[in-house]
């Protein structure tokens, strides 16, 4: 990004959990239930990278009958704990959400 840092948190985005270590999470709903989340993280150059995860057994994931998708299990709702780890396919950022915090892998 030519040495320029992006706005943090991302402009106009609703943030539900600040996971720490420059990682943010916002829940997404589908058909009236919490079905996944957007996860933003800051890269070493200050730019922002983001991804989306689907929660296991929720309406959005179930809508892919016959075409399985990767899902994450909610081990604990509050504070949020997910499994397995999250790996960003764009930049390689890798870690876990444990007890509502980001833990690097």
C-alpha cells in the first residue's frame, strides 16, 4: 500500500469483537441466526486483509447441500472459541480464536 496504513478499524464496518493482535470479528446473520463471521486483520505493511467463515450446522452452511463447504465449530459462545484454526488464503495469517482473543499459530 505504498507505506500507507489503512483505517483501523475498517471504515464503516460493524465490529462485534476486538480479538486483539490487530484482528477484528463481526458476526453475520442468515435466516435469523448467527451463521458466520467476517474477520479482519492488519498485515505487516499496515494494509487490511479480510476473510469470512461459516459456522458449522448453521442455516447458511446447511444451504450448501451436496456441495460441502469448510465450517468452523463454535466451541464456546462467550467468550468466543472456535475450531479449527483460521488461515488466511490471501496472506497466510494463521491463528486461533480462543476465549475471545486471537492466538497466533
